[in-house]
């Protein structure tokens, strides 16, 4: 199916239909000796062999049954793969697995030797209909497991035919991906993740379970306008420099044929730019990572010297602002009532709602030419990330071994802990959110819970439009500082930005050029901005998190102490009074001895013996109940002296 979305309006794009969205339906089971293996495929990918896959998909079973899946009864995972028929395109997988006790299986086989049976039903789609297909497949898999006979695949074949009999719209790709929940969890750091995608770095998102992980990654991608619908057509395709990863070697030949046959139309979910990939050395940040300790990117405050670095990088960036004049002066723009700090709910949409996003170059050519987007990646694909042809990636991983290979990525996103970690100091400065960015993020956080997913995506689309419009200004302009000049310099140095300039003829779109090149939330500083910056610092920096944890712990300790402080004070007062009385009490008088002898006199060593330690004095109140017995009995020194004198009187005959 071919769609030329560059000449269509946004309304026409949303009304586009996808016929026959499902390519194959595959059953993957877990064997106690062989591991994950394909048990059935419909339609057959290898003629006459329904349980085999082509080489390009030989690691699909590891994606369908992810690492750690035995710890869950059911889950749904999303992943991307190169197309078998056209290796320059990407297809999209939705895998639903379940685990049931072996007693519930009616027709058992000889390989069912464990207490539970685990299988996955996976469908391969020609469009990224992840959320929509997941809902339907969960019902199909549940019904297939209830019948208790896995050899009966008629139900799965009927499901395949039913899914292809119902055309779906392209805008239904956003179903099941709640950006509202993403903003509620990540709050201001959602903007940070959004800007991180624009830099084209190597990002690993780690979390568990795999279904929640892949859903969160795709939700972040959906913040980029039209990216999920049309921008992932080459997100799993790369010409590798070595035959180690599960990617076919005939991709290069297919690309040469495509160059001769491609027309002015664009392939569904892609464009007609097919360029030869040049290898790129990886590990360029190893020295920096070894020198800098592993910590959160915003852990330390930036000094003035750090903020003036990377000037050499800025000189290499594109600067075409001399060709264009803003429609209004900067002073007029700052005084405009539509650019107020506290913007209304519909303020941004009123400014950018009439702009055709397709004409402005959306989706951005981000996941192309060696920049991969893989919602889930198994351990078998680990060597793929180390290939020199892979220039960047955003991948999801649930295996802890990915975290240990820190030389393979630039940023680690801890999904469960909601942490963003990097050892690259320059990247940490590029991702620092300024006052204007924090205002925008706070605007989305405050209103996102009531406005919904579509409103949140419109806000990020408007933000990106203003960012691109401001990037056309000359380097050093004050408006660029609102987006973090170091971030803007790094973004303008990416291949994505260079391609966007070519696609839009250096941004020469009338509606786009009518935008005022500035941050939509620019304005004078206030006390609210200081509070917002302080709250963001406390939530993102390591020191801030420690202070917050200490405050929470102190609050619980105070609440606990308030209940026990009365009894503790009384006990302490009693112990102190007993200890003080034992110290001030006069020593008891020794009983008179009517017949003193030399042996009864204390020895010289006893006179020189030091005073007992303070620990013994502290124990006086504990042993006070035995004082009466010690007064009536002889002291230990006296007993020792009596025994010594008795030994001297013994005569040897």
C-alpha cells in the first residue's frame, strides 16, 4: 500500500485506511530442552514447513517469549523486524503469551514435562497497530488456551482472516498508548525524554515486564508528531558491517533495486530517501565514561564555564537565519498577549492548529539510516547494538546484561525507578531544562490530566514547531537560549535536522514562517519560576532525591517518636537518677578486724590498681538488686589473699 502523505492534508492522512493489516500469525512455544521455538505459522513463510522461519526472523521466538516471561502469567509485547519480502521496510509484531498449569491441558504431548505450559501467539502487521491489535489478540489467545488443545489452530486461522477483513484507519495506531499516564508518572522529565529523542543518541530503556516496557517506549515515540504513524518504516533496517546480527546480507542489493524503481510516491510509513550507509565507529564516549562517575545527568549544577563550552560545535551547525526576517520584532513578540507565561489551555493550539504538519516536514526523518527504534530487544540481538553501522538507537530491554554493557549506549532510562542516567557531561548540559522549558512542562502536567492524550500530543507538536522555527535564527540569538543553546547546537548538527532542511527547502513554508521565532512560554522571571526550578532540581538530581528521602524518613521518625517520647523520657530520668545516686552515695564502712595480720593488709599491686572503667559505673543501676549480697560476702581480693596464705603454711615432708 502506497500513500503520498507529503501532498495530503492532516485530515486526509487520518482518514487513510489500511487493508489486510496482518501478514502472518505465528505460534511460539517453550521447550524444556530446545528453548523457544516456532510451532505453527499461518500463512507459511517457508513453503511446506509451517514450523520454520526465514533467516531474517530466526530470533523472533526470543522476542515473542521475552526474558523473564516465566515470572508472569500473561503479557503483551511489541517489537519491530525487517520485512521478509522487502528488507528496506519494517514490519511490526504483537506477541501475546500466557502460562497455564499443565493440568488444564486436555491433549498433552510428550514434551510437556514441567508443571506449566507457556506459549505465545504473535501476529506480524504491515502497520504499527500495536495497541489496537493487542486488545483483539488477548481475547483470541485466551479463547485458544481455554480449549485445552494446542494442536487445534483453526481458531487462530479464523482470527487471521477476521483481522484482515476489517480495514483500519491510520490514526488508530495511537490506541492503547496513553501519554496522559506518561506525563503523570514522569512529569517534567517527559519533556526531557522528548528532547532526548531529537538528538539521535544511543538510548536503552530498561524495565520489567517486557510488555510495560515496550508500551512506554512507543508512548514516548508517539509524542513526536506523525512519527508513530509514518516515521517507523525503516526503524529496524540497517546494512551491517559484519554478519553477526540477525539481519540479512541481501539488504544492500534490495536497496539498489529500489533506487531504480522508486517513484515520486512514498512507501507507506516511509519516504523515498535511500542513501548508502557509511560505517561509524562506536564507543566514542568510552574515555569520558571512564573518567566521569556513573550518576544522574542532572546531578550537579552547571557552572558558568560549562555553559559556555561547545562553541566549536555551534560553528559547524547550520545557520540560515540571515535569509529570513521574523514577522514581528522580538520586543513585539514578548509583549504579545498570546505569548504570556500563564497560557490558556487552548493557547498553543490556537497559534499552531491551522498549520499543516506534513508540509512542515513531519514526521521528522529520525529513524532512518542506521538510527533504530526497537520497542523490545532480546539478548540475542545484543551484538546488533555494537555494529559500526548503527549510529543511534532507542531500544527496550528487560535483561540485566544490557545494563552491564555500558559501553554500548549513551543514556540508560530506568523505567521502574523513573531515572535517566548518563556519564556524558556534554549530553547532561544539553538536556538541562531552562525556565521556559519548565514552564511548558508544568503547563502540560497541570492540564494534561483533564485534557487527554490528543491535547498533550498537540502541545508537544506545537512545541516542536516553535523549536524548529527558532532554529532558523542565527547562532547566538537570544531566542535560541530559551531552548538551551547547547541542545540547539547539538540538534542542528544531527542528520535529522539536515534532512529536514532539505525536505522543507530550509523551512520555506508560508504558514510555518509566519510563526514568531521564540519560545511560546517566554517572559519575565517570577517567584513561581524559582519554585518550579527548585521542585525540578529536587526530583531530578541525586542530591535532591536524597534530601527528599531524608525528609520523608524524618517525618515518619517524628511521628513514631511522638508516641514513645513520654515513656522514653521517664525511663531515661529513672536511669539517670539511679546512676547519679550510686556515684554520690558514700562507700560502706569495712567491718572491724580484732586481730589484724600482715596478710590482711592490702598488697602494693592492689594500691596501684587503677579505678574501674566508666562502663562499670553505668552498670551500677542494673546490678543494684545484688548489692545486699555483695556487702555480706568477702570481696574477691580478700578470698585470693586467704588462699595464698593457706598455701604458704603447707609443709613438704
